C-alpha cells in the first residue's frame, strides 16, 4: 500500500500570499497518477488537479500541481478568501489512497 | 452538469446492515467506473471501494473486505454499497464519486452511524 504524507498539517497565511503544500509517497507513484482535492466544511471534495499537473475543468490557474515519483506539490499562487480549506492529495497508481490533509487557514 | 446523490444512511446497531444508494442525474452511470469514499467525523478521506463500468471488476480497502459489497444497476443509473457486520469504526459520511483513477463528480454524502 502506498502511504501519502502531507505537510504541513496546517498552513496559516494571509489572502494574497503564496501557498505551497507537499505530498510525499512511500513509493514511486506509477505514471505520476496523483490528484489534489479541496474540501470546505460540510461539502464534498472538489477535484483540482489530476495526473500531478493537469488542472480540472473550471479550476482557476492560480492552482498548479507539480512533482513526480514520490514528491508532489500543490501551489496556490495568490490566496483568495475562498481558497481557505482543507486540501488532500490522492494517488491512483496502485489502488487508491489519500493523504491525511493540509488545512490552509487565515492568519 | 451531471450530479450524483447518495441515500440510505442512518443509525444502525453494531453487527447490523445497511445499503447505500447513489443515483445519477444528467450523466450516464454506465460511462463511468464508480467509487465509494468515506470520511469519519473530523477525519480525512478514505477510499472504500471501486467498481468498473460494467461491474465486472470490484476493489475494496482491506478493512471492509468480506463485509461490504459494491454493485451497480446501469439500467437504473444507480450504484450501491451493501454494508454488513457494521462496526463503530465504519461510522462516517459516505460519498459516491465517478472515476476509477481520480474522482470527478462527487455527491454530498450520506451519514452512517454505527452505535448501540
């Protein structure tokens, strides 16, 4: 089983700042099959990024994904008020697993 | 835009059973592999089970193997999750989602509470 570890657990930032979220896998993720989701309280997750770097339909270009192998990053270039949420990475190269999440909170 | 909607959650005794449903509207379920993901209260997301477009292939997380069964009725545009021998640790919001890799369309979830 591939275990995904996200860091930091919580990121305290101000609107307009840049957010960098990390996701590390215990083994290489086949074909970089890694996705990122955003979840707000009481809501379903929303797909942001798939295949490590492809933005899902309708996702603003301030969200970008990068990385390969075991190390992946989600970057939000300039935080908007609606971006404060919990973010999860998920791999689908070998069955499916999620990271434990990173909360992006208002500083 | 297509939607999926879960139903069937509720309060059940330990050892009991429950069947969840996921109905699709605005999209043809047979075009998608389908997945169940759960989220325990205050916790993160956990993949539970996935079925192929036809239902011919199914996959489960180890903790539910032998207790949960995923199935689908493409003629009714509906996905199911039969949950037997429920345990307290199965308490969670259960989401259905389209996809067998990344998950694109998500429902709002249905809460399953296992408690005496």
